[in-house]
């Protein structure tokens, strides 16, 4: 897995076009504050989010299949229509997190 810095991650996301599907497969996203970011229509398959603040993040129509979320704050995050199959969410604060219509088969919430 390749570890991304917060600066690198945010700079890539900042220049994408609306609804452009960026692939961040097999990436390590650690100790970042990504609060309120629009991460919709993105692919995070097999990625690892550790100790990352994801409060209010929009993951709508994204894929987090086989992804690991460990020790993340996800208060108010939106996973509407997200592919979450076999994702693992450990020790995460999911207060007011929206999972409407997301595919969660095999996910450990």
C-alpha cells in the first residue's frame, strides 16, 4: 500500500472535475483531517483510513469495498449509494452517519 500525505491527497481532490471518479485503491490515509470534503464518486477499494477525521464527508456513490476504517471520526458522513461490501469500521464514531441505500453485504460495522 502507498501512504499519501494530507497535502498530496487534498491537492489531487481539489483539481478533479465534478463527479470525476478518481481511484485511490490500496492507499493508506492516516492521521488526516478531511472534514467536510466531497469524496463522492471515488474509489477507495482496499484502502486504509486510520485515525482520520471524516466528519461530514460525502462518500455518496463511492466505493469503499474491502476498506478499513480504524479509529476514525465519521460524524455526519454520508455513504448514500456507496459500495461498502466487506468494509471494516472499527472503533469509529458514526454518530448521525447516513448509510441509506448503501450496499453493506459482509461489512463489519
